[in-house]
């Protein structure tokens, strides 16, 4: 599977035309790269994804917290961000334009193998592949480090930074959380909130932002529980599309669908609890509508992992516009984070194990919402002989139902409004449209991904039936008005297939 640059332009045109997102923002002042405005449909889609994410974490017994987005410098010194949160950058020797080196290499040489390369090796790769400045085609200078932290000031002179992720603010709560969980581990919490990264030259639209919504789940756990995880039994026979580092090191990129229990035996995973976290992250992305054939779980190469990571896997989603996109990281962080904050804060972050103080380990699931949002639009786009449309799964579609009176006549408008209000009362985002021909209205909803349209016509006045139209097949069935709300619930939540109704 290969990305298509022209498809990228198609998606950008659609999202701007239909109000998914606009930018760079603020558009009227020329825009700053890395910032985008979500339009009405984009915000609805993002809400829908966050609802699925939140539900998945809650069902997995995670508790949600919310922390400040700004913290004093000591926090980020303790976490290691001030010294280690860096990207490789290169500067054009001719016009001075700055670029993130690894991204620029992959833009101009998509098949390049650069994972885990040092700064010097990246510089050699740029020269070897003849990677050049996008703006003026000039030669690029040596690759250097660039810190991504966004600095600010509290009060008159206290140095502070915007958080680049939500995890650190969660770790600061450990003592409070331990009390909340009655000193019992494992304990699981998550955050959904804003994060900031001062990207040097974000050039991939919604895939690389300076401000974004971060989701991170943290499991505080003792080592003995990592290897004997009670919830492992429920997922041991499930399969995951894995790309372990052993296959990558031999030059391969073929995904192997592997039972989780087998993955442990083969050494792909070292711990039951960590394997369970990878499965949970995969399940979250499946709940957002991503199909199995467009997903893979890639293990970081040993020289690619962060210095604190004992193990790390990424969930990647294939897009027609950008190829494989890294969307989620699952990390075994050991006790690095809690140990660092214990050292710098002088607070006790340990628990007693066999009468000895032990700093717990952390297993983490981390991703931004905007990347899967973009990938969902990319994956949903369909173009056929009759129309261009978005094939969102009904549960994540921004608008799930549209209601149309056949004509703007008072005798049809009144029952149409009543049906619209009744559907809204069920909790579905519903759109009422009485403008233009019925065919044109159907096409407008197809283009934004609305799965079901309800039409009220003169037969409705006679026998209280309405027409339900399916977006995918464009087939229509007549349904009793009184049964409509329950039927829509079953259709949207996948309990009934429209094909079954149409028979």
C-alpha cells in the first residue's frame, strides 16, 4: 500500500469545504503552522472519538483525572524533558529554512530506513539521499537537537512550561492517587487534555500540531503483578497485527496476526500486563472505527526506544494520503518517572513490598486525538461513479441522522419537526434540512458521512410510515414512525444491519 499525494489534496479540499477543520490558524492573519480550528463537523467527530476513548478506559477500570496544563520548571527538570525532549532539525544553508530532519527525509524518500539513527547518521542520510530544502532546493546543514518545550512565565519571573504531554502531571498526583486507591496497586488513571509542543516546522497538517488534545492512560503496578496479570486470561487468545523488531531488523515489514499468548512465548512481549495494555490500546482504536486491515502494531527497534523505555510499541494506521501514520504509543516505562519525581521533590513515591520500599512501575498508553481524527476522515473517503462520500462507522459519524420533509409544506414540516425532536431526545446528533431537492439533500449528507436519512412524505400522513435511507447502499425502507427511535438505536450501534431490513 502506497500513499497518494493527489489524495492528500482531495482530503484537504473536503475538510475545508464541509467544515471539519480550517487552517493554519488564524487564517485571516496568514496563519501559524501547527495550529488548526475545528469546524462544526470536526468538533462533532472529535467529541465522538473522545466519547469512545473515555468509554473504553472506564470499562477497563481506569479513573479519569484533570491537571493543569502549565507547571513550573522544576517539574520538567525532574521529568527529564528539559534535557531530553528534543527533535532532530536541519537548516537550509541557502535560505535558512528550518526542518525536522527525520520527517523531511521521509517526505522525499518514503522508503528510507531511519528509525533509531543518530544525529550524525541522519546527516549522512540527507546527503546520501540528496534530500533538499523544500523552499529553495538548497543544500541542508548538519542535523542538530532542538528542544520542543514551550516556555512561559508565572507571575513576574517564575520560569514555567506548557506541558508537552499529560502523563507527567498525572505522575505528580501519585501520593494522592495512592490514598484514593486505599494503598492498593495496581491502579489505573487517564487524562484527556491539551498539550503543547513547539515544533520547529510542522508541515503535515493535522498530523503534526503545536497544540493538540492528548490522551494518556497510566497503570501504576508492581513487578510481580506485571507477570501475573489476572485480566490476561480474558485476552490471551485474541490476535493482534504485530510487527516485532526482529522482523524489521531483517528488512521485513510484513505484519503477523499473532495470538497474544503466542506473542509472549515468542518473546515479542515480556509481561502479561504490558501485553494487556497493547490489546487495550488496539481495542480503543477499533472502537474508533479503524479496520483491522488498516492497522498494525509496530515494535520500536532497540536503538529507537526512549532511554526510559523497557519496551515500546506503536499503533499505526494506514492512510491513502500519508501512508502509515504513527497514532499511539504503548510504553513500559519501568519506575523511571516516579523515581525521578521522588528524587527531585523529596516526597516518598514508594510502597512497601515485603517490608521494603519499592517505587512502582508505570505502563502507559499515549496518543493525540487529532491524528486518529484525520485518519478516520482519510479512511472513510469513498469515490464511486455516482458520488464522493464518507463511510464513517455510524457510531463515530459526526451527524448520525438527518431528517427531511419531502417538501417545505406546512402539512409535512410539522410532523417532520416532531420526528426530528423525538430523535434528538434519544441522544443522536440530528440534522434537519428542508432546502433543495431530496436528491441534493441526500448527496450533502453522504459527503459528510451521515449514515441514515429520514424522509417524511404524504404517505406519512396516511399510514404513519417514514422512509429510512441507508448511506452505504442508498437503499430505502419504510418504517412505522413509532418504531423509528428504537430502530435507529439498533442501526447506529450495530445491533441490526440495514441489509436485513431491506430484504
